[in-house]
C-alpha cells in the first residue's frame, strides 16, 4: 500500500513537471562529457615477463536540465563500456554501466526544495564468472534497479546538493529465469522482482575545481526499514562514485574513476572498482 501511494504521488509530481516545462518560455541547458580511451602493450621475447594486451573503454556523462523560477528539473545519463583482450584469455568485459536519474524539485525556501526522483541502473551485455566464461552472472535487466523517491533537497550552492527521503521504493529486477531460479541479487528463488521500502539519501557534488578539471562525486544510501528480518534492517546499501575528468586540450582527455558499492542482498562484502584512462574526449555545454 505504501509503495502504491508513493508511485501515485510521484506520477502526479511528474505531471506537474511536464505542465511547467510545456510553456513556451523555458530555460533548458544540456551538455556532457564523452571519451574513448585506448591502450596497448605489445611484448615479444620480453625476458622480464608480461603479456601482450589491449583495452578499449568508452564513457559518456550526459545531462539535460531545466531551471526557471522555483522549478529545478535535472536529468543525467551515465554510460560506460570497456573490454580488454590478452593473449591468454582472449576478450573480456571490464566495465558495463547504464545509470539514468531524473529529479524534479520545487523550491519552498532559500536552500530547500520539495523533490521527486527516479533512478534506473543496469548493464548492456552478459557478464561471466571469470575465469569460467561459460557461467553467466548478469545480463541486461538481470539485475536492474529502479528507485522512486519523494523527499526534500538541501541545495546551498549550485554545485552541491543533498536529497533526503523518508519514503522510497526500491525494485530489483532479475529478468533472466536461470538467474532468478538461483535467487541471484536478492530476489526470492524463482521470482524475477524484489521490492523494498525505506529511507534514501542522494548527495551530488559537481564542480570545476581547476581550469579544465571537473570533479564529480555522488553518494547514495538506502535503508530498507520494512524488512521483516531485524538483521537486514541494520544493513545500508551504499553506492559511492567519484570521477575526475581532465581536459588536456580540445580532444585529449584523462579520467580517474572510483566506485565503492555495498549491498548485502548481493554479497556481504564491499565491492570496489577503479579506472584510469587517457584518450580522446569531448566536453560540451549548450543552452
């Protein structure tokens, strides 16, 4: 019942957002950062050891925002995909990411806004339990995560904001029956969806800390306080991402990325991912 009430409220909020932005006089701003990084190591009779390898990684951070009067509507899409090829194991996926967020807010005081948020996460292609490349552990929409949230945003400056929500629904989808039958990613064995209701925090920082250097940080916390298991109610899901984008010149860029994840429904250990890349990139902003 609580989840249905939350979804109805969020639908009404989005309808209000559409009516506001349908007016002729709008203030949209869009842009983003796109990069392709390539690296290669070629060894022949190399006595110190090593292995010939090459890697290719693509990253896109896109946004389209609306700001007018008391209305603040932010839309972001983060995509990533990377592969690495070595002589011994062949081609493997090393990164795969789809992350879309839409947040609509209306200011009611100097630094506070009412907010509604939708977030979707998944991946593009199959993931395997390496070194065994015959066992599939993930696919598109297996898993996928959907968060719908209503709460308040504190935004003291343009580059930093924190959304706090006491009413958030989180849905986990495993739309592959083999993985669903295994009870992967916290769904009950045989089921393809798992729903939770709890509290949510979303913190975002984005700022040009130096000329041609942009730092982006995002922290997401979720606590399912309706879980019937008291031990599970003590767990907090964590997703902490930090990206440093550096523009060397018009087309040469460098990127440092780190991601810390904890979700006891998936694995009771902290997950960590780190990427460093140099390659071709393009940053754009337009109104």
